[in-house]
């Protein structure tokens, strides 16, 4: 089960390149995100550009701010195969994934990080995906899948998911794009 709420930009306001004031499931901590429809056009990724095979109707964009950041704090399950006892015994693995991209040969990009924290809020592990460079996109507008997996560190009780969309070049659009953001936990037997 994906622990990230609205990791596919499908819920809440949006559909154009205009920034939205709020994003369902996320806290906007910097900038002005846009939830752009794949059908929007205007140089933004379309359904025929590289990206998730099972994409929905929209994706995250940095809007018109030089740097846009969205955060989601996730409380890890207390019980069950991925609960606290299993985490502390080293019997839980996580997988984080996202489709990250940008526009043509520009280096605007998206970075996704997951920071596991203990009960006091102290960081105990970090995974970072992206950004995807223009060369990795072969100079095309689109999104490329990035993923990582590892053991959830003993003592972890929450996970902070941070999406940062950055404009590196000129222009007014922040063409860092993201879609299909996931965080899953799996219990493993030793």
C-alpha cells in the first residue's frame, strides 16, 4: 500500500499551469506548485511523452516560483508486519519511487527525498531520488522513473517525504515535474 497521499497529483484543484494555493495531502512550504493536466499542452508533458505507463490525468510542476517545495509527514504503522516491533527488529524494508523530469534541454528538475525519523523527530536515515538531468531525458520533455529500497532503520516512527521542484534557467516557468510518488513498506522474515 502506498503511504503517500495524492502522490499522483490527481486530487484537489489544478489542471492548468496556474499555481494552486493548496495541494491535497501535502503542505506547501515554499513556492507555488501547479498540478498540470497531461492534456494541457503548451510544451508541458503530454500522455505521449516519456512517463508512467499507468499515469493519471495530472502531474506536479513547480509553477512559477524559482523553487517549490511540498512536504508530507507520514506516521509509520504501530502494529502488524510493518509495525514498530518489526521495524526495531530490522524486519521491515521500504521502497520509494517517483517519476521525475523536466522540459526539453533545460535543467529544471525535481528531487524527492524520504527522511525517516525516530519518536523524538531526529533523522535516522535518508533516501534521495533525482533530479533527472536533461541528458538522462535525452533532451526530451518527460519524466523518468527513479527508485530506491533499503531497510527501515530501527527506531523509525515517521517518514518525511519532501518534493522539491527547482528552476535553474531563465523564463518564468519552473519546469521541474513529478508524478507517481510512492512509499511502501514490506515485512521480511529473518
